[in-house]
C-alpha cells in the first residue's frame, strides 16, 4: 500500500501545505490504532475491530507513501543548489535508519506485550 501512496502522490501538487496536511493525517491515524486496540480490549463489536485492524495498516501505508514522496520532492527545493545532493543523501539515510530502528523496536515491543489477553 506504500507504493499505492507513492503513485497517488504524483497527482498531488508538491507544496508545503499538502506535505503538512498528509503528515498530520499520518500522525492522526495513530490515534485510530489506539482506538482499535481499546475496542479490542473492551471486547465490543468484534467485526468493527476486524475491519479496523485490516484498514489501519492500509491507511497508514498509503498516507506514509504520500507524505514521504511529497517531502522527498519538497525538501531539496528548500536548500541551495550545492546542498541538494547532501540533503537527498541525508534523507535517504534517515529513511533507512528509521525503518531499521522501527523494525528492531517492534520486535522488542512484541516481546513486552502479552497478546493472549
């Protein structure tokens, strides 16, 4: 779904406002994940929980793909020409580092959470 978001981003104008909007939508979806977990623990409406459990990763991936594409296109245009290569390299490095740290943290977090409750 991240790829779908990146494809959709090609139809969205690259401006500071659109990048900001999609970044905040991406952050706001984290609240939906927490609400889904709350509903699951509370034990209400299991079909809604199943639906949201399937919908959450898709929405997070699509908005993440859109936001990343917009920000990767916008950031180099904000610096001087001689710094554009360094900005692109720094962003790519931080993207890979963030994916690695998030993956390692999720493994550690999964060992701390008891999913059997």
